[in-house]
């Protein structure tokens, strides 16, 4: 029996970094599918894990990251994905959701062997996290309408790499089952 | 030039676990030396890093862990060590402060090559963390009056192991310089 | 169903390091129980994994380490524990058998969840490896007559730490079953 | 002062895996530039590190992997890159050269902060290793004529990802200086 978790990557965000201009429209487009997926996961009782960069803020916790993002000019991209009382959190310092984080341990403790990777950026953190999940023998699904990119051509190549070389299931968010 | 950080291990605590009865008196005894060391570190501008177990609470952040500890029956053991606005935080899931945490990365980023390990438990997390620091070629100091134990005989052996086999400097808290 | 592997730590050794004088008699005493355990593991088809320091020799492989040890003055301590065609090998660079080695991966791939730690040094690599196994939720057995020490008092404390704080089964080699 | 190492990925190979048909011509094309780079690195005294898959052979060492590759039908792709007495070796079990290997430790011990990634496969292990080097704050160079691919379109995207998102220097092998 496989146990599935939805992983929401770097969506608690103030969007004030370089490349944000290119990223924001893609995020806006991914929000509807992602928020519906989130709703279905919660209804099914599937774990939802927010893995988010701490932006070098070793003093902050995820509550503060969320407050800051919700107070910023792009609150509309954060509000629909607000964590609830059942959400789990892992803070990361670098690109991959696994690098120097307790995620491997958390997944093993919860018996999760299938991760649905959502969020941003398709050709960066999502790609890197898919690799690190595959290398750990986890099953990977990437709903292509629930991830956001900066460069469309690299995102397209990233999805092909994940499908071909990381055994990832590339699908629509509506096709993910719990 | 060496750069020193004070690391406070597992002191944000509700003390409701097994062995707490044996541990609490030792913690009470370590608090004065530890709080003076903390004060001196802050005055000197040395980084103070709280590394704390999350007690399996993947929903909580360090602010919540602190609130819970300060609301408990042993608030007097937590209050004198309260983090301030300059404190850094790393949450751990298992015994060693390095296991599946971003601490190695944080120390490298901050240029810290010398760690002063304080807190609890001498013969458990402090010993394990000293080993993991030594294995990473960090210089280790353990102020023996600022660590707390459950079993005095094992704590004594742990201090001897750290001195002999992990090149740790075992000293009094007052002898740590910044 | 638990699957057990025997792990032989640092026994491919030239014994030309500091403390060798204190270590050699303890190794000599552990050899009979250890070689009988090795024989029984092989007869039962249980995996035997040699995890050995590379002594900073990033050019050497385990065949060369073995040749060098067998050509040295303490070949008698190495000969009875000679690997055979079914032996597995992991080379380590630092104290713990898990630190920056593929051992976690190898054990998971082989479905091994119980490790019998043998070899040297009880109060150093054996202790550290027991901790790193316990932290990874592996079951740990340490046959006290098949491990060797430098300092008897620290070895005794190490065995008590492993039993009390790492849930290790401390027993005689003859009591290990496969 | 930067210190540079050449890293030769997965070139000790029997080429009997799926996709070998697509890979072999690209490897053949990369050999001349790669063997000249290797020669120049040796002449300059720069460390050359062979990082190679063990193909699940936990019994083998790199000497045996080499013998097997040199006895196979594609010995001509291995012979020009033969290790010499100054070569260093790291064995890996999975795609990235850093995953569960001692490479991070070896590079730190040798003071190497710049890696020149050569070998195969551009859009797989080379890409993944570039990411894992970048995430560790190592400087990365990839000589595009000294790496080999299976799928040309993905290799091209991989090189663009490395340049844009991993700060990698993509150049010709002849432009690498020691």
C-alpha cells in the first residue's frame, strides 16, 4: 500500500526576488489547480507538507514567513494556499527540499512513499526535489498544471527529464488520487 | 581566526518525559552558569543558536515550543534562557543536533568553526553532538557546569570521552572567551 | 521479520597507530568469539559487511588495505577475519560507519534492520556507530566479547550507554542468532 | 586561491546497460578532449577523482570495476582514461556523485573548491552532480566537449540549466586552466 503526501514547495513567498516578474504570471496560473488539489488532499486526510525556503532568516519560523508573505503585494498568490491546523512544515535553506532538512526522516516516520510535488520553480526546486526523491526510491508525481516556472523552455525540458530519467508521473492535478 | 557560537541544546522543554525527575535538579544547577554564559555571548555579539527537539510536532515552530514550555510547571527552567531577537534556531527530530538538520550548513555560512555545547543531556545529546561536531572537524568546548545529566556516572564518562577521544575542551562556563 | 547483518568495524588494520599497544591485547582476546560469530553468520547466509577506515588513502581499495594488513606485524589479528567471496565492503573516512558512507543506503537496499556491531574500538567507533544506527531506527546488538577497547573504564561506560540510551542488546557473541 | 579538481564520472563502464547504443557514439566523441584534459591535469598536479557507480556490486572495488571494463567489448572507451598512481577514487551507488558518498568530505580535506565535471551522462549524473556541487557552494565547470549524452535535446537543456541556475561555467575542455 502506497501512502501519498502533497508537498508544496516555496509557495510562502513575498515574490521580491530577481525573476519574480517572469515567475508571478506562471504562479497565478497554477494557483487554481493547486488549491483544488490541496482541498482534495485535506478532505482525504492525506498529509500536506509545506517545504519552504527560510530566505537565510535563521531567526524566523514558518508562522513569521507566512505573516510576511500575507502582508506583501502578492498576498493573493499566498492566501489560497494558506496552511491549516493539519499542515506539516519543513524549512529548507537551499534549493532541494531534501538538502540538510529533516524531510527524509519525516517521510519515513509517516510511512510516506509517494510524493506529489507542487509549487515552484519547475525547472529548479521542483526538478531538484524530484531527483532527490527518486534517488531515495520514493515514487514521484508532478502535476504539470500545479507547478510554476520562470523559463518555459527549461520547464518543458525539466518535465521531460523527470518523466524519462526519474520515473516521475507527469499528470494533471485533477488526476492525482488519494 | 576562530569564530565561536554558543549552542543551547534542548533547553526549551516541558520536562514531562520519562527521566525528568532525575534531570530537573541537574538542570536547575546548570541554569546560573548557563544564563551568565548566554549573557556574555550576547554582549560579545557571538551567535547563540538554540537547537531543540520538536518532540515529533511537525506542525509547531520554535515560537510555539517556547510558549508551551513557558506555560508549563517548569517555566522557571526556561525563563532564564529565553531567546532574544538575535537568537538563531534549528529544530531537530532526533538526538544529535546535526542529524537531518541544517546546522552544518548554517555554521559554514556563518563561518563558525568552534561550538560551545550547553544544555542537556550530557551523556546523550551533548555527547552525540560533540561527536558529530568533531567528525566535521569543528572545535568543541563543553562547559561542565552548563550541561545537565540524568545519570551522574555516565555523564562523567561522557565528559572523559569528549576530552580524550573528541579533542573537546572541558572547562567551566566562566572560562569560555568570545 | 527482522533481517540481521554482522558488521565488522576497522579490523583490517596494521595496528601502527597511537594507542595500538593498549588495543592489541584486547583485540587478541576478541578474535576467537568474533571469528566463530563470523563463521556462523556465513553458514546461515547472513550478510557480513566489513566497514573499514581508509586511513586517508583515497587511492586504495579494500583489497589493498587487506594486503597491507596481512603483510604487517599483526597479520595474526587479521588472518582469522579474512573476508571471503560473499563479504560486502564499505570504506569510511571518519569514526562512525555511517558518516559520509553508503551504509544507510546499502542496509535499506538489502532490507537489513538489525545490525550486530563487532570489532573496534568499543568506546569509540562501536559506540558512535551504535548511536548512528539507533538514530536511524535500526535495531542494534553488540556482542561484548567480540569488541575491543583501548580504555577498559570507558568501554564499560560505552556498553552501559548503548544498553540504556540506544536500546542496544548487549550480549555474548554465542547468543546472537541468525 | 581556488583549488581545482577534475572529476571523471562513470567512465569506468562496460556499456552493457539500456541506452548504451545511444550513449556510446557520444562517449567516443568526448574521449579525445577528455583524455587531453586528463593529461593536462596530471601534468599540472591537479587532483583527478574518479567517481564511479559500483553497479550494485558491494563486493567489488575500483580495481575490479576497471579490470571488468577493460575486458569488455568497449575497452577502447576506457583505456584512454585509465587511472594512474595519483588518481583518487570514490564509489557511488546512485546518480549524484555526492549522494551517500565521502566526496564532500574528501573535497573539504583537500581544500578543493572548484570541480570540473567530465564524463557521463550530461543530462543525468553530470546535471545532478552539478546541482549538488552548487548547493554545497562549490564552483562548477563543465567542459561541454568532455561530457557525453543519451538524448541531445535534454543534454542541451541540461547545459543551459547548469549555466543559468547553477552558476556553472560551460566551456571547452581546452579552456580549463589549472
